[in-house]
C-alpha cells in the first residue's frame, strides 16, 4: 500500500493537483446529460432513424392547449431520467388534432394527449 501512496505523491509532484481534480470531475460528474426531449416531428425521418438504429418509435400524440400536454412538457419530458430513456426509442411527436388525427382516430385516442 505504501508503494501506491509513493506513486501518487510522485505523480502529484510531476503533474500537480489540477489534472487530478479535472480527471476526478470527468469520471464522477455526469457530462452532457440531456435536459429536454429531442422530438422528431416528421414521421418519415423518425421511422428512417428507427430502422437505422434498430429501435422502436415512441409516438406522442399531443394537443398544445390541453392541460395534460402542458403538464407532461413541464414535469415529465424535462425530467433527465425520462429524457435519458429516449435513447432506446425514436420519439415522434404529432399533433392529435392535425397531422396525427388519422392515427388518433384509427387507434381510438380521440383528441387527447396519448403516448
């Protein structure tokens, strides 16, 4: 054990304390953690990316004026744990009252937010 301490002292004399602190920060602190969801809004691009990555598409049908949409944007899709999970899917967002209306009708969602 004293050999390890000696090696650490020698390294500190050679490189100083700052690089060791920077390395410590790089190892222990999260880097580039996404803080908001990055949605696809064009189905063609989302499905092409899903095929390329070999992951499923997560479809979110939303209505901007709906309280649940505003809550989800504020509380759910800004949570770093939720956003991090988007790495295993391709998130596609479509308005349930416009471009996503056909999908909403086909699957019986109506004009309400659904994922």
